[in-house]
C-alpha cells in the first residue's frame, strides 16, 4: 500500500467523517486492498471483494465523496482487517 493510500485510509476512518475526500483517492485505496470496482449504470459503482458486495453512487458533478458514502465505504477495509 502506498503512502497516499494510507493517508486516504486515515481520513476515511476519522470521526467526525471529513468532507472533501476525492472519489478517485477512495477508488484507488479500494483497488489497493483488493476490492474490485465495477462501473454500473448511471453513477452507481459496485464494490466487490469475494462474496461481499456494496453498491454506492459515484459523486457528480463534484469529485468529493459525501460523508455518508465515506462512512459506508469505511466498512469495507475494516471487514478486510485493513485499518490505519
């Protein structure tokens, strides 16, 4: 895992959840921990690791991910045993 992934991971686990984490940084982190990111119709994105799946909405038109989505996504690395 690169240093940029570690920084993003730390931000994802911060409480209160920070605003302004770029989607591309979160997507890069998820790919680094082995999560498959599959584009679906519209702005939906399927996050898949083994049998675990989650569908989230990619932010648009701004690149920053909403706080609720960041909180949901934080469960994925935690379930994989990846923590800051």
